[in-house]
């Protein structure tokens, strides 16, 4: 249920509506727009329908939410959400580019890569300290040592850090070092992990599952928002289809679909979406043209020696050339890089 307040509703009236909702044992979520305040109400539909909330002072109308997701919907928040990550705004006119190696391999390599992607125009640094791998024998990451390397690289370059969380037991450590917590495709429906991340209030980069529908994707985001954390970015990273020429099929149609349904920013991962570095530039440019709010791109100084995902990683010079081209595409669609 969504409660739309009148444009001139007073603070006293808003507080009264919130108090009444809580008295009913329901949970209110407030969204303050440019013109009016909207309150999303979480709780049993029967309780909501039985209460004449329309009669409360300051209330303009009460509407049921027809979609299975509520807080992520445009009905709850018509304006696009803009997330501020230490001065880097995601969801506005400027397209935020996140770049760095798949895995944190050592301190020297990470710092060198961080400096080069910043020089190329990246606004945030990515790197995996915890690596969920298909094979138990593959490199699993440096764990907390990797987190410390990321923090040091951030301190020395000024780039906020994006890194993946895979286990509820590591929430505290990752939240301590990271500026953005990434939830990978394999954990998109790890609901206990989503709820824990929602309680951190840290910005979250949520990746779409390998075989998940857009509705399932948005419902996963709803778990995080239901805990009060609205700083969520939705990342399309390719889905599994019958095609074998690429690692996954990068679903660029998800951009306009999600933007129609949700107010949350959309990030595209052309590295995982294709699995091959030679296709990354084309898909990155296509994503910007389609309306993406950001890109997350894997960059490695020596992809042949990378401990994970070398085939899809760009060399720093290739990344710099791509960023030059992306500026032209962004300008053509009224955005900046």
C-alpha cells in the first residue's frame, strides 16, 4: 500500500500518519520527492485494507501496489534515485564507471591498476577479496588481506571501493573496508545475506542472477530496501541462454524495462556479460546509448597472468581508449562520463 500525502502536508500531519501506521503493527517507509511525500506501508494486506487511512489529516490518497515489489517501484518513488558515494553520484546525468581487476592478487598490482583506471577516467575501484568460484579448486581470494589492500589503494588514489560479499559471517569486515558492497549473481536470492546487507545502510551493487527474471531481480532488491537501505544499484551482468559464442547473454533490454518499473540506478557489466575482452567495448557503448547509469569493467595490467577472469579483462590502455569513445556516446544521449 502507498499513501500519497498532500503537497502542503505539515510535519505534524506526516508524523501523525507514521504513528498511526506503527500503531497498527505495520512498517512505514518514507520517500520525500520534490513535490510531495509518499509513504510505503509494509505489512499484511488485510490490515491495510481494513483501515480508513484516507481520512487521516494530510493524506491525499491511498493506493494499492499492484506489482509484487513495492519499495523499488516507480509507484513508491517516481523520481530516479541518485546515490552519493563519497561525492560520486550514481543515477544522475554523469555515468559512473567502476573499474579494476576481478581479484585482488597483491598490493602492488592492485595499486598500479587503481592508478591507471583513475587516469583513464574511472570514478570507483572494483576488486574481489572474496571470490565465489564455480570450482572449489580455483583461487578463492585473499579475503581480509585483500580488503586491506583495497582500502590502502582507495586511500592512495581517492577512488571509493566496490567489493563482493559472499557470506553473512563477513558482513562486518566487508562493511568496514568497502564503500559499496557487491552482491554477486550467485547470491542474488540469498535472502538472509540481502537482509544483513540492508541493515548496514552501505550502498549496495546487486547483480542479477544467472537465470533470474527481472521481477525476481527486483524482488531481491526489495529485501534490501525493506530493511531501510535505499542505496541500491541494480547490475545487469548477463543471463544464461543457449548461446555459446559469449560467456552469457548481456540483456541490454533490461535497462529500459527496469527504468520503467523502478527508480533505482542501473549498472551494466559488459565484462561478465560477454566473457571476452574484445566484445566489452561494443557492449559498454551500447549500454550507455541504452540509458545505463554506470558500467563496471574488469581491467588488469597482465590479463594472461590474471588469477581469475583474464579473458574478459581489458588492458589499461584499452580501457583508456574505451573511455575516450564512451564520452562521445554519452554526449550523444545527453549524458557525461
